[in-house]
């Protein structure tokens, strides 16, 4: 059926935590220390969520909290970059059907060429979801 148009092969080169991997802990019970350790371990977005729960605003654009002399955003950036490097998604065509090729075209070239071939984009299902959502999710994946 058309629901199984593409198979996704997730090649996660997850670098498992080893003994040498750094894990940060807060030294005291201050919210700032907690936010620094969350930012270093889980990323800036996670730290912002916890900060909001405690009524603290963390700006993406200006310094707000220093963690051992470093801006909290810089510490989080190292973690966020590492997470991006660990996850690799490869998308490939499972078969040579026209619908499958349209899904691959949508990922490679965008939705415009696909819209020229079919009038209603919502009628094209790629890997179980509408082509527009599929492109949002997997754009930038290795094809």
C-alpha cells in the first residue's frame, strides 16, 4: 500500500557515554547552578524550560547567567552541537513507484516540482504522513 512508500534507516552513530564522558553536577541548590548543569548536560532548550518553571528568564540573545565564568548559552551550544553530530538519518527509496519518487523529489528539490505533477499535495502520503509534514521532518537528511 501507499503508506509504506519509503523506509527510513536511522543510522544513529550514538556515541554511548563512556567513563571519559563529562557529566556536570550542580555544587549547591541554587537555581542558577541547576540551570548550568541542565544546560551543560541536556542543552539550552531544556534549561529554558526549567528556568520558566522557576520564574527565571533565559535569553537566547544576551548574557543572562554565567556558569563558572562562561555564558550559559556557550556551554549549551557545545552540547547541542554534539547532539546534532550524533544523529544521522538516511532516507532512501524502498521501491521505484511514482509516489515514492515524488516523495524523494520533495525532499531533494522542495514541494514546487511535486505540486506541478499532482494538484493536491495532501493526497500524497510519504512514509505514513502527508508529504508536507514528511518534508518538514526529514529535510536535510542524507538521501
